[in-house]
């Protein structure tokens, strides 16, 4: 009961709780993926393919449920490519 109250208070006062930090990669993917899906509709055609690769990577990350080490080689390549593009084009993610 104390933990729930503590996490509630942290969310209320700082916008997130320590619980969000336990699997920060998942928390970030859950935040980024729906926004990339919407962004895809307003980005330039040149950027769209890159955004598609990012979306594919975050979908795999979320479907892996923290077990990224057990991904197939193909999925590992998709994740690596998508995350590399996310890092490379991060400053260009605006409409």
C-alpha cells in the first residue's frame, strides 16, 4: 500500500514515478511509438521511410517485453537500424 501511495505521489509531483524507471526502455518505447505513428502522417516524404524504420524498432521492443536478447537475428537488425535512425534523425522529428 505504501508503494502505491509513494508512486502516486511521485507521479503527481514530478510527472513520473520510480516504477517507470524499472524498465525505462519500455517506458520510453511506450511514449515514443504512438507519437511516431502520428508524426508519420505529417513528416516529409523523405523522412517517412526513416520514421517507418523507427516505428518497426519500437514495436519489436514492446513486443519483446524486455527480452531483447532473445530476438531473432532479423528482429535484432530491425531494432538496431530503427534505433540508429532514431538517434540520427532525433533533431529532425518536428512538423
